[in-house]
């Protein structure tokens, strides 16, 4: 059993931007030389999350509308009083979404469904450069 930790960086615009990172993760698996195992994908920080979806325009709008209805961005949050950065909603959304996602791989290929992509959702209220960690366990 071997563990390799790789990473890549993406630029985001914030405001619930959803970015497909499937190919980035696959590239990391391919260049690792590992054939079989699990890929843990993790976004450091407290205002972004990772999941898998069918990356298509309608669902992207649905997810944005869902989060806005569930955790409105224009509501006052206690976090805003602490830091005055007006992104309390982003922290709550990220906590609900989760910061990591795990995918098995075999033959150096991610074992995803036909319409399944790995995505980062940046909930913050500003653009950022996000470092994405890919930790591979296997052989």
C-alpha cells in the first residue's frame, strides 16, 4: 500500500461558482503511476466544498438556487459581526457541503459514472485561488 499526495490550483470567482475538476483529478491519478486505489479530493478552507454532480447548466442553476433558498446570502449572520466580511453564508454552505470527496480508481482511471463529474463549489463572496489536494492510496 502506498500513499501519494499531489495538488493543483484553480482560480475561482466565488458566489457559488461550480468548477468541474474531474480532468485535473484524473491527470493526477495518471501521473502518479498508481494503478488501483482511492483518490481523496480535498479543498482546504472554510468557504468551498467538493462533491460530484452531472455538470450541466440546468443543474448548476438548480444548485445555486437551492443554496440561496436554504442559506440566503443576504441574511445577517453572527459570523459577519465577528469579521465584517459578509460571508457567513459561505461558511455555513461549505460546512453543509463538505470539503472532501473520495473516488476509487482502477487501471489508473477514476471509476465515475457516465454523467458524474467531480466539482468544487466556491461559496465565498470573492474570487480566490484554491489549492486542491489529491491524496492517493493504493498501488
